[in-house]
C-alpha cells in the first residue's frame, strides 16, 4: 500500500472519534507498529488534529476535510507559489497556516514526490523556494521546445544545458539536464539558478544523453 493511501485510511479510521491502538491499526493495514507511530507523527506534524500518544492510542478531533483532487504540475506550482507569498506575510496566523498547509500537502503526496528530510520547512524557508519560481516558465518552455539554456548556479558554476525534466520534491523543484560543459548529467534545485538565458537552436536526443539514460543510471 502506498504511503499516501495508508495515511488517508488512517485519517478515515480516526475520524470516528474512538481511541485506536497502534497495534490494531498496524494489524489492519499490514504494517509494523513502528510504521504506525511514524505515520501518526507525520499526521500530527501536518496539522491533522490527532490526539493521543504511543502506548495509549490515537483519535482525531473534528476537522474540515476535502474530497480527493488531482493536481497538475502547474497547479501544484501555483499552489506552492501562493504559499510562499503567504509564508512571508507579517500576519503570524497566516504564516503558521501556510506552514501547516504545506506540510499537509507534502504528507499526502505519493512517495516518489515526497520531500526529503533535508528539505523540511524549518531547514528550507519559503523565501528560497519562492526565489526559484521566477525561472519556472523559461525552464518549462525550454523542456517542451528542447531548447538549450545557458545557466549559472549560485555556487558559481556555468553550464550549457540540455534541460530534460522538472521534478517536484515537496516545495522544491529540481532540474535534471545534460551539461555540455561537464559532458555529464546534472541535477540541481531550481532556486540555485542565478542566471538563465535561452540559447538559439534546438537539441535532439542522442544516446547516453537522454532522460531515459539518466533514469537508467539512477536505477
């Protein structure tokens, strides 16, 4: 069972207001008790109104729930850009609400889109993610058109890049491409781009330099 499905099922179980033992939940879902403890911590950290503790059991207070929806990459980008703006508000309640909502979204994303621990909110503030959004339209257009880009990253390196893919990692958008400068694949966060310029002319797929080749290497 996927983590997102398991979290949703846990939320459904907890909504009845009864006290549920971790042992019973683990048996019903076919996972370890340790996994249930981690899932409960995730739900609590995401703002789900779960009460209880390890060894005693868990239940949930009444809360507003929404039906499942499917988001495109562009919609997800727009949502997190909005959260990035609200996260820089001078109103503490709105800042905290943005943090909680972002955590809920991250917790329910499929596992292959989940945020790595090093990109947690406290360690990776919203303003950094927001700064990277200015390059999203140009990068996405270059991926679609197979247009080369000349980029400079914040650590000072320069690359003539064949942009191949944008990947979402929980408030973080990462780029995958073939660097003609290094003659190798590179992957980096989009907020690390200092400058980006489209280079005239398009590139074509070449063996060893395609997105499929990158994925094979990762495997």
